[in-house]
């Protein structure tokens, strides 16, 4: 059930004056309103400053009008990666924009977003539209990649929650080899019954790689949800190729869910 009081963990979004960060903040405000949780707008600076800039107050006001249960604007000292990683362990989700100045040519994301997606203690959303300067889509289904096994259960569970809260459709994509046949169909059905019983689902079983299948469908999606390997990986662990490819190139927001907890 949504936390309508906003007393639970907030959605934390890293913001600066850029258009990309503002888009991420407004996307996060919609999500916080749909989930009934608070929203923390966090601006990071290299030196300590107690004052909240005017542009940040304006974003906070807009977030409140969007219906977020509780909006807080904060200025903190530190690097975006380090501070957001620390905050992720007591957040419902961490949200960042994607068009960083350190993004390599041809990629839609800088270095902070993949690092957070690989190591954060909560889901991480990398927010963007189809091109730089374009806002993220507010229509279309929630798209989720699954494998028919428990490894992708966290992504399916999160995608179901997001679709239900936003009133969006849920499209479940299972990429398989041509030889998998009925085994893939059966595995997917068992997973759906185990994780999202009773939730309306559009199934897509495709004979392709997971990355190509999800990128092909992402152009009409509201967001794509995938799971990473492991719940809280150690420093130095990188995203899998499919998840990293989506974070770097998908034309819509990408939400990375922590994977199943691994034994200590």
C-alpha cells in the first residue's frame, strides 16, 4: 500500500540548474505523488552552503503542486556519487538526470548514473527523453525485462508496483533463444503467477537478445525496469551488459532494481 502520509523513505533526486536535472526532479515528483511518499531534492556542492538557491525553491514548489506527500529541498556538500550512494540506503528510490557533461560522445549518460545503478541500496532511475533537451515520456506502458527465473523477480515486482501506481500498462519482455520454445513460455507464466498474480500483463516473448528487444520497445514506453545482479554489490562491481546498455542508450527513463539478496 502507498504511504499516503509521506512518512516512509522518500524518493531522493539529485538536482542542479540543468534542464536534465529539472526533468528528473519533475519525473520524481510524479512518481512520489503516485506512490504517496515524500520527495527529497538534493543539490550537491563542493563547499558547504546553508542557503537553498531560488531555482531549487521553484522546483520544490512545483513538486508540491504535483502532489508529492512531503517535499524537502536540501543543499549538501560532497560529490553527487558519494552523497547519493550514502542516501540510497534510506531511500525508496534515487533519481538522476542522464545528460551529464562527462558523457562520452554517442552516449546519453555520464559516469554518475551507471555507478549508482551498480551499487545503490535501492532502485535507481536514470531519467531522460528521446534526445537531449526532450522531457521524459509521461505516457506509455512500464516495460520490464525478465528471464523467467528468480533473478529478475525484483524488477518484475517493482515494475508491477510502478505500473499500478501510475495507472500504466505493464509489458513483460522475455528474450530467449529460438530453441527454448515452450520452456520459456512456461517459465514466464510461472514467474508472473509467483510475483504479480492478478495484475494485467502484456507478454512479449522474443527470439533476440534482451538488450535489442528492450531497446526496440523502449521508444514507446514510459520507462524500462531491469534488475541488476546482487542486492548490494561490493565496490568495483559493474552492471551487466544489458542493464548498462539500457542505462546508456535507452530513449526513456530506465529504473534499475537491486537484484535478489545474495548469501554473505
